[in-house]
């Protein structure tokens, strides 16, 4: 149960989610479920915490394993449009590329943000040793993510239903 939510509110959320699942739980991969359609069913704007909680719950259920009541379908939110159910091809092509890019970027940020602490004389010997090992591990993960993107990035054709993104 969510914090600061009464049992009555939780029952109402469950009913709204059940209505949303009945309507769109059987949607085909590749479908786009518009936020305005979700709002029409739930009566809650998707840009509010309550509406977004229902969208997150719906996406988690779609991704869940079949034995847990899900459909094992990955989704992506299209900003200000809706939720796209990814086909297996899209999941195989786009998801790994996005995730490895994020791993690389987060590793770079972490290394930049901890560089000052490593150089400062404030840390004890033990803390410096832990930080050095952590930074070395992050650098190795970042390097591996870069290799994955470089070596496997062009191996699969772009997916047909997600438009090409601007190169970064």
C-alpha cells in the first residue's frame, strides 16, 4: 500500500487499475495507448501523482512474467502522448542501446562527481581506499558499456515503429 493512502483510496485505485487493465491489458505489442484514453478510463490526469502511479502500475504489470499475471511486454513512455508497447524486435534493438548509453553516462557522472573527493585530504585512508576501488569498478563498467555499444550497436537494424532519434 502506498504511504498516506487510506484503505478506501487503495480500493478505489485497485478498481481504476482493474478498469485500465481490462481495457488495455490485451493490447498488441506495437500499440500506442494515449494518455487521454487512460485519463478517460481512470478519471485522473496522468500528470498528477495519482494518475502517474496508475500508469507505472500498468507498465509494471505488462512487463511482469506471465506466471505473475503479466505479459512480458516492455513499454516506453512517449512524452505528452502515451505509452507504447514495444514489439520484441524493438525490445531487442532499442532497450539494450538505451540502457548501455545510460550506464556509460551515469558512470561518467559518478567519476566526475567523486574526483574532487578523491583529491581532497578530508578522507581517511580507509575511505580513500574504498573510493579508489569503487571508482576503478565504475570505470571498468563504463568501459565495458562503451564496448558493447560500439561492438553491437550497429548489428541490428533500427526498429520500424520507433522513429529514428537524433544522434547524440
